C-alpha cells in the first residue's frame, strides 16, 4: 500500500519536512518513490503540487492524518476531511487521576 507521509530533514532545531510517497513497510527517510512537496514549519512555507497529490490519491495512495490536515489548511478543499479521524477530547483532572 502506498502512503503519503512526512519525512523530516534539516538540522537540529531547524526542521524541514518533505511530503513523500512511499511503501508503508519501508522507512520514511530513505525509501521513498517521489517527493510531492515540502513544508517549512518555521517560516510556514508550503511548496505544494496539489494536483500530483490528488492524482496519487486517485491511484489508491493513502495520506497520513497529518498530511491531510496540512493539505486541508493549505487548499481549503473539504475532500481531505475524510482522511482526518474525528476524536473526542476527554478532560481528566488531577483529582480524578488519583482515584
């Protein structure tokens, strides 16, 4: 199964992420088929090829949840909502933890 996920590059405290297409069993950092776009979290810079990503999703590639959230934020396309799991937050106070 092909997965679209983040791969961290750069140096300490100055990370740059690549969104890569890889096999789900392979390591993220080295074994990827294609670099789809890059993301700089420090400067909030996206260098995206959204058409290529949508083409790979049409060919049964599965984006990770973090990639889907970044794409939703960047493109405002509601298509990426189906890859985001809706979770319910549960607040637990310290008194409840001790019980």
